[in-house]
């Protein structure tokens, strides 16, 4: 079809997502047609306010029309009043030759920051490979007119990505200038660390290692100006010294070969929007959700010695797991000895950022810092056999870039996210063709969809969640036909640590209804926040001290309910206070249904109540509008804030078993998410024997038995959600409640353990590493052997594709 026909086809597509998926057709048509008419048609479509989806497609199609007028249109769009058009024009320019009249508006976007600034920065970085000096001079000139520290830091970060003497001159000057703000100097110091050594002495590695611990600088012997600057700054104190110490490492420490005594594969995994620690103390705060829990439990299980197999099965041991998350510069330095250890185990590594944590939707501007931190960790770790990426976010964008640089194969978990969310919002009328671009400027839907497509296409292996209609959903929502190369895909269900749930049930039973109950209650006359505060003499013999603390905290919370509501069961939900998780929607549905309010109390676990993020604050505003803050407890609504994963496990057990005089038994678990790709918290609740309410799409539909172990509902329908909770309460308290609880517990124990997940993924990682090594070997002697049954389509993936794992979704 021609440009006009393709435009008509996009406008007539039956959904927003269908238009996005067909946008490449417009690019092909426009590039084939070319000429002023195609440019005119695309320019008109780009500014059509009635169809902002096709408008974005038109902007990217313009980038493939190699005509002077196409450049002129794109330059004009860089100054458009609509932010989404400006950022997509900046993105489109990355596919074109450098255009000097576009540099100034691109720099303006960098100065403004945000996602659009990151996109503009990427384009300038790409252009600088061809015309480094002019771009560097433009950035240097922009610095002369900008005083705001954040904007200056972004410009310094940008010039740090450009090669040549001009950027070096700027970086060296800014790094040592005491008049510059801390964040500006930090950007310059970190960028110096990225630039490599021109004249570094061969012995600089040992000098750096000694200097970091005892006053850096002595013994380096390098004539490189950048190295002298950062080693001098590293000898000081404060955050700039911490940044400089990392820069010294970046400049001087090489990547190491694999230790001859090491065994098993080395795997990296990451989630950059969480403060992940082995104890899972921050789960539920900010963006710390189920993924943080999963990565900790999975990493432990992979290296626990339980994941082994014989050579014939294709399975193999995982020797080391590196879990990367966010943090400060000091912790990024402190983690490196553990990361670089050649011993087996699960190591936690830090990607450092200056300033307070930001929500995932606002973290795109940290792309360069994220790449730098990931690169440092992966280089320090020595050879990494595979990196597993899971999210369409800045961490995945940065990690995929570093993986290409370091030649590390990527395993990518493909899920229809944000695809399912787009479809859900469109179905609810909250997203239309006339509003898509405006929403996209905040949610970055288009970029994330394209990121998923690219990673799915480039990954060495993809991992898929079980879904009722997996093939259809991936074909229609993501544009992937998994039947084409089934050997490159594996269906892997997520899993939980059953032992944690079983211990929680023991604690809940031991603390409620035993002779020692009165003593335990007396020990918690005051709120308890530390396990050490629980006198050992007051803890029943069968109960852990940590369990006593967690259940004591729950009892304190339940005691704020009025006496007449303490005979009711709990409806509990756990997760981030984010609109996708539906916490406010659940409260609104509960508050608007008198019968439901009379049947249960509602316990919301998650979020930072004292210092909420903007997302959390928005959810809290809606919650307090539905149930005024001062009336919450008296009405039966309890907001607990974030709690550790072990504490949540005990609360789930207590929701099922009840708390004498405070909460009735046979409570239920509610997941009100707009979408749930799988549902770790749901599995934990079912493992505790709770009847659940879950979204009627995605992963939960593969394991929740309707009317038996739970109810699948349209969570976007408040009345339907409330009705599902009422039905779940009736089922849990009914004659078949105990039998169905046991059925749920057995189902999770049989099919969804973290050990089972680790066993499957261990084989995937082993096969990916083995195939990659074969390709490397073949690259040295020609590619003749690479595609003759010994490469990606060989025996390494046999038995691990869709055909062998399809039964999982059917079960």
C-alpha cells in the first residue's frame, strides 16, 4: 500500500495496540514512496489531534523519508507545544543523519530533563559518533547559559558521552571546580571514569587497589590527567570522593578471565527500582514489589545446591547469581569485593544514583548512570554467562546495551506489558486515540512496547509466563509468533518459598489458642518493632521470635478496630500503592458496598505512609476520599504500610486462622490489580490456604479454580470486585472451605515452588551459555558449524521449548 492507504488503515485499526503494532507498515510505505507528497501526508497526520496514535506513527515514518522537507518537518516538531510530539521527533532524529539546526532544540530537551531529555540525549550521543566536535561545542556552549544544577549535570553527562579533547577539557574543569554544585561535579567525575586511559601505567591496577583503602594516589604512576584528577578527589571525603573512588575503578580495573576453579554458570538479574536486600525488608514500599521478593528467593534457590542435573538432560548448576538493585555510591564500592569473588553464592550489587529514589516512570533520565553502574558490576564479576532481564524499564534498556558491549547473552522474560494495560485502559474508556499521546508522555507506552519487541527479537532465549491463551496473546498483543522457533522459548511459572509459608502457619497456630497466649499478648502491650524486643520467655515453644514480633504487630493494628468489628474476618491485600495494583479501587469498592463492609475488615499492606512517593500519595488521596483518614479504623479500614516479606507471610496465615478476640478466621486475599502477569503474592496467599480474588486475565487464570480456590473477576468493575470478595468470604467460611484451602495449598506446593522455577531456569541458563560459547568458538574459525544443528537450534534447547512445557499452562 501507499502512504495514504496505510494511514487510512492505521486510523481504521480496531484498537490502539493494533495501530502501534502496524506502525512499521507506514514506515515501509513512506520510505518506498518518498517525495514531497508523502512528507505532506505524514506532516498532516502528525499534528492530527483526533488520532494521536497515528500521529506518533507518522512522526517515525518521517524519519525514513530521506528528503530535505522531512528534516524540516521533524525540526518543527521539536518545537511543538505537545510534549509527546517533541519527544517522538527527538527519537525519530536518531535514525537520521546529524542535522545542526536540530541540535539546539535537542539540547533544550536535555536541559528540561525527564524522559524526553533522555531521548534527546540518546540522539545527540548517536550523532556524536559522526560529528563529535560540533556536538561537543554545542553542549559546551549550552553550559555557558545554564545555571540550574540539575540541567548542568545533564549537559555534563551528555558531553561525557562524546569523544575528543573538547569534552575532556570540560569534564576536567568541572570536576575540580568548587563553585559547581555537587551533582554537576559528580556527573563530570563519573564521566571521566568512562573515558579509559591514554597513558595509564601497567601497574596502575595495584596502585588503585591500595589507594582506595588507605588514601588513593600513591603508587599509580600514570600520566593521564583524568586519572590524576579522580585519584586526587578520591583521597577526600564525602559523596564526591565516593564517586571518584568508583571512577578510579572504572579507569583501572580490567575485566578478569574466568577462574580455573570456578564451576557452574554465572547469572545476573536486576531490578533497579528497589532497594533489594537478602532480608526483603523494604518490600511493598515505593516500587519494591513482588519482583524484589522473587529475585531474592530465586537467586538463593539457584545457588542452593538443589539445582543440578546430569549432562544428558541439558540442566546444569548455577554457581553464582548477581542481583543488582539501586543504592548509594558507598554501597556500590563496598559490594565489589563480593561481586568479584570467584566463590559460589548469591551476591547483591548496587547500581548507584545521586539523590532520592524515583519511581520507575521517572527514572529514564538515569539511563547513563544506570549503564555505568551495571557495566562496573558485570566487569567486576568476571565472565557472566547470561543476564536475565524482565521489565520494560530503564534498567532493562541500560542492561541490554551493556550486554551487547560485553557480549553477554540475554534471557528475556516476555510479558504483554504494557500491552495488557493499554488494552485494559482503552476498554475502560480511560485511553482513546485522542488522548494517547498525552498519556504516552507520562507512561511512555510506545517506547516500552518497542523495547519489548526489540528485546524479544534479540534475546538468546525468551521466558514466558503461563497464560490461558499464550500463543494468541503474544501474537496479538506483542506481535510474537512463538511457534516459529519454539526452541527459543520456555514457559516458566514463577514460584514461592513454601518453607516460609509453612513456618508462618506454625507461628500463627502456636500464638493463638495456646496456654501461653495471654503471656504473649502481655508482652505486646506496647507496639513491638524489633525481634529483639520480644522476650524469649513469652514466646511459645513452637513459635519463632520473629513470628511473635510480626503477629504482635498485627494484633496492635487490629486492636485499633472498634470492639464490634473485631469479630469480623479480614480481607487482606499486599502490594505497592500504585494505580496498576488497584489498592484505591479496592477501598472504593469496599466502602461503597454496605454488605461487604458489614462482612469484613479491610487490611491494606504496602506503601510508605510517612513519606509517600507521588504514586503512593495519589493512591492515598483516593483512599482517604473514600474513607476519611480519621474514620478509617472505626470503619474497618486498616493501612499497615510496607512490611517485610516474612511479616506478610505471618499476616497471611493469621488472616486465614484468625486472631482470638481481634479477627475471625476464614479471611480472604484480594488482588485488585488492573493486570497481573503472574502473581507472587497470590500464590503466597493460596499457599497459606486463603481463598483469593484475582484479575480474570493473565497468569492467575491458569491456577485459580473459579469457585473452588478463588474467584476471577473484572477488577476494573468496582461492583464486580466487591461481589467477588463477598463470594470469597462465603466460600472460605462455608462447609467446603477447609477442603478447598487444602486444595489450594497442595496446588501451590506441587506446581509453584521457587525450587521448581530455579530448576527450569538453571537449564535455560546452562543451554544459553553453552550455545553462546559454541558461537564464540565458531566465530574464530568461520560460521560454518554455527547453524548446522550445533547452534541455537541444536540439542541444547531440546526438551525445553514450548512443546515440552505446554502442559504447565494447561494444568
